[in-house]
C-alpha cells in the first residue's frame, strides 16, 4: 500500500501528517521523504543512519577523437544540454534530462554516458519507521531523478508513506505517481483553498483516489470545507490549531508521542485511508471480473 | 558582416532589450547591404531553462558574427564563444544608438559572461 501526502501550498503540514501517520502504523512501515530539496522528516524521528549512497544520473560525454561535428546530437536534444555548430559539441550536464537520445543518434558512436552526482539517498531507522530520504546536492535543480531513486529503495512488502514536496509540478508528480491514495493537506485559509484546488485538479488528472486533511482548524474560514462538500471530496482529518502542537513541532516531536490526546486522530486517519484503499482495490477486482 | 542586437520592438528605434537569453527579439543588421531583419524569440521568453543556450544557437544560425546586448550569462557565452560570435555589452537605449557605437568602435568585445547563471 502506497499513501502519498501532498499539498498545493507549502507549510500546511505534509511532514506532520506523514510522520505521525507512519508512527501510528505500529507495524513496520516505510516513510519516504521525497522533498529532496529540503528533507525534514528526519527532524521528527530519533533515527539511526543505516546507509548513505551517492545518487547519480547518466549524462553525455563526447569522445572528440571520434566526433566529426555533424551536429545530430544538438538537433536531437530538446533541452539544449548538448550543442554543436559543426564543431565539437558543448555539453551542459546541468541541463541534461538523461534520456540518452544524443548517444543513440550519434552516427559516429562518439558519445557515451558518464555518471553525474546529483545527491544522496539515505536510509534511517526510527522504531517502526524506516525512513528513506533523498538529499539533492546544492546547485542541482532537477529533483525527479533523485525522487525516483528514493522510491526505488522502498520494498512493496511493507506499507509506504510518501512525503511529497509542495506544489503541483514535476517533483510532486514524480512522488505521487503509482500511489494507491493521496492525502492532500491544506489549511482553512483563502491561500490554502486556492492551492488545494490546483492540487485536486492534479490528482484527478492522475486518477488517484484522494481525500483532504485540514490542518490548523480554527483559523481562517469554512470555504475549504464548502469546497470539499460541493466537490464530493472526503475530509479525512481535522487537526486543531493548538499551540501545544506547534510547541511539540518546534521541539522536533511527533504529535502522537508528545500529545497522546491526539493520537486517536491519526489512528482514525490510518483506519479510514486503509479502508478506502481496500475499497478501491475491491472495486478494481470486481471491475475485472475477479481475475486479479 | 552581420550584427545581432537584442531588441523589444521591430525597427532600429526599438529599445535594446538588456536580457540576452530572454530577449523579446533579435534584430540582425547586415553592414554590407545596410539592411536588417527581425527574428522573434518568443519561445525562449517562456522557456523554463536553457534560454541562453537556445538564444545563442539562434544568433549563431542567423549568421551573426557579433552580438550587442545588455547582459550575457555563462552558458550563453560559452555557446557564442564556440560558435565564434563576439559578444559586446552596451547601455545604449536603442538599436540605432548601439549600432552607431559599434560603427564608431566604441564597444569592446567581452572576454567572459557578465552575469552569473540563474541555476548553478
């Protein structure tokens, strides 16, 4: 089971929801921090580092002895990562989207791929939670390949909770793709609602079942709830705007550990999401005549 | 010899667009025939990244040997350099004024980019 936690707006509580949800699973669970530009789930978990590996992407390298300057590579590249003017090509590794196309079209076979470091993938253990996190190197701008490498580390034998970056662009799509369910975390403010509507559009286009978590209930207004009601979107959890929660957060503590009175909120969330995933799977099986 | 200017409109009185990669248009002036053409750069105006590289390719393919612009970043400069296009930066307000500076020899070729890249 793969549950992704996303949002349109940043700072709504994605990590709070995903880390607390992971904790109340009780049994072994994998938490994937896919916000590789600023992974922060580790701040809330007393974890031991199990492994740290360098993540790379393949980028082109030109053998100038073989290159005849035909320019096919540059004409092929959509991203201008390789440029040729009848001269030896210039390579801009930071623009490369690692498709390998330049290597395939080169008539002289003058291009090979070399590894370019983009960051690290770390595995940590904190009680029942195996935290897998990506850490993009400073100056590297493309998160999706590192996010994919973080996801590749997870095993399908244990539940997976994915903590997505904010927004609705490539890094988020890379994170939530392949999930069974998406939790969209928002806050009951006009800004929260605006970005929630973008996130809802995104998840609908991907065809993934989803529900909403409203954080900091008590601030703002009721327009997020009105929107969810009119769109038929289930609100699966409301987290109160409680100063104690902010204080626990500021000390790097999970709500379910620091404030036991709120533990049942996340246990109920877990039960609801698990039930919804099983319901959707049941429908899929029924739709396919029980063949799977 | 052809000279490319980054401009925002379609004639010689057009203001110089100080950006290179995301310039609105290129005005390519032919010093031999004393004529010019204007090429739109709209696709790069909205490019997420790589605008400088693509603009440099455009200018090189237009056959310009010199480029007069406001600023030039490192990737664009590398491509222009490889393509043999000399880069001149100017604070002139119009293409006509920049052309006059060029004719009078008041512009000196840049030896490096004058701006840092946006990404790295």
